[in-house]
């Protein structure tokens, strides 16, 4: 979150200019996503995240009509019509039967692992595997809840997000919102999208190589020494992702200066639910037959959960085009999302393992469409992109993983060659 809390923030939505300088401290989705659209048209990203409630709040804000506004392009107008068509045809409505079964079966994985510990503790390894798979699937369920795709009611979605995210997974809802909403708003834009700012562990762009060796480089000498090998340790590193996200959660909750007033209102609740997660973990560990088993259970479940999430979330953006800040500011919503995002080819196994995030293009264009409808929207989006000569990239999983490792290797080689 920006340290300049009083900095001017002017955003254009539907040919009206809004001064959001004061409001950004109260925005439920965090300040970061708004700050990325300072002096920029946010009409389409606003629609992507907000339903009737958001539009009603906007109507109560004072907007100044822009004189002689620049008309939207034909493809943007057609995209807005497509969005309305999908709303009218019911693709934005969650299926309560599907969502209930998905929630029960996902939480059931964790409780199945707990049941193993309670009734057959000598098989703690099986319990650890079940809990680890549960962690991985809970990542997608918490993601669905935070995007308000589980139920039609925002308060219910928020409650479920705290349960699936904070209590069961150990990830703060508001840490997630602040980071993930910004990622959606300015995908793969350097020095803007927090998801591609991975120093000191990884560098994804030749432009970010310029940071290495500077006083502001996170990790300093360590980063300089390990980046040449980043393509070699990427896959083994994935097991640590849950640890990293949990650490970032704790840091976020212990540092209120990173939060806006909307987040601070629920700070106590956030802390209580995260404490509940670690009490749950300690309870599970207490049921293992020995200290070594407890250590094994903890690391195996965390490693499976972390790697299972990382080996999906790194497939959709990191090997795609990355834009400099000026390019990101000038790109329209469609170009920004479609040039920086790709799908992993669908299938019964992949749809389950990836939690619907293999349909990343559809998800980035329509973040609030429930996951069970993304496969139905896919051919419609493909046809739209074909009609407007827009990129639409979908690869099998092996191709996606190879592309990630190839990019890391290329950046590492570029860095090695640049050194005197």
C-alpha cells in the first residue's frame, strides 16, 4: 500500500472524473487498486469488480462530467455489450448446489486428515497428505469467496472467505484483497503488479535486472548470487509458497500502516481468525504419535499445500508479456488482460486441480463469474477475441511450465552475460 495516503487520486469512470483522495482510505478492496488508476479510465475494471451495490455507491459520489470525452473503441463497446449479455444469460449467478458440494468436499479433505489423526494416529502421513491437498483446494475456495463468486450475498462471501482463508488456510482476507485486487487491476505491469515483484528470489523481466546491485534491491548480495540459478530452483522452491504467504499475512496484520481504514475496522477479527488457524494446527500436531511425526506432519501438509498452489498460480501470467509502467497506463482493459494472461488447457483433472484458474483469461475479464461457469464462457470469449483479432493463448500444462522455466533461464542468462 502506498505510503502517500494523502496524495491526490483522480479516477475516470464512465466519462466522469471522481476525486477519490479521501475515499481510498475507506475502499473495501484496498487502496492499491485505486492508486493504480490515478488519472486513468477505470470504467471497465470498475465493472469487473462491482455489481449493483458498487454502482449504487458510485451514484452517490460526486463526479464531474468530462468535456469532450474520448469515445471508447469499438472493441471496448462490444466487450461491454458482451458483459451485459453474460449477465442477462445468468453466467454471473452462482449455482448453490455446486457451491455447497464444492465447499463440503474441500473442507472435508482437511477434516478427513484430522479424523485419521484422531482414530489412527500411526497413519499420520496419510492425514498430512489429506490436509495438504485440503490446503491447496482451500486456496481456490477462498479465492472464490473473496471474488464474491460463492453466493449472491457479499456479507456471506466475506464470512466464508474468513473461514476458508483465515481460519483453515492461515491467509488474511484483507492482505489478499490488497495484493490480489491490485494484480487484477494492473496485471504484469512492472513496479505496479505485486505478484511479479519477487526479488530477491526471482526476476521475470530484463528491466528488473537493473535493480540488482542497487541499494534498493531486496536481498542485496543474496539476490545477485542466486538469480543466475533461478530456473533450477523454481520447482523445488514452490513448496515454500504457503510459508511465504503466511509470513506476509502476519506481517500485514502486525503492521496497520500497510492497511487503509476499511481494513483496520476488522483488524481484531482478522487477528483472532488467524490465531484460530494456528490453534487448529497445534491441535492437529498434538494428535500425532511423536515429536518427529508432528514435525513431519506440519512440513508435509504445508509443502503439499504450497506447491499445489504455486504450480498453478505461476502458470498463467509469469511467462506472458510484462509491461513497463507507462505501457500499462496507456493500455486499454482488453489489451492489458489478454496480452498478460493465458489459460491452461481444460480437462476434468485440471479443472479440479486448478480450481478453475486454468480459465485465467475468462477469470481476468470477468472476475466475479463463479468458477463453474468459466468453462461455459470460454468458447464465447474465444469467439469474441477471434472476431476482434485479439490474442487468446491456451496451452497444455507442460507447455506452461516449460515457458515459465524458459523465461527464468533467459533472464538468468541475460544477467550473467551483463556482469563484467
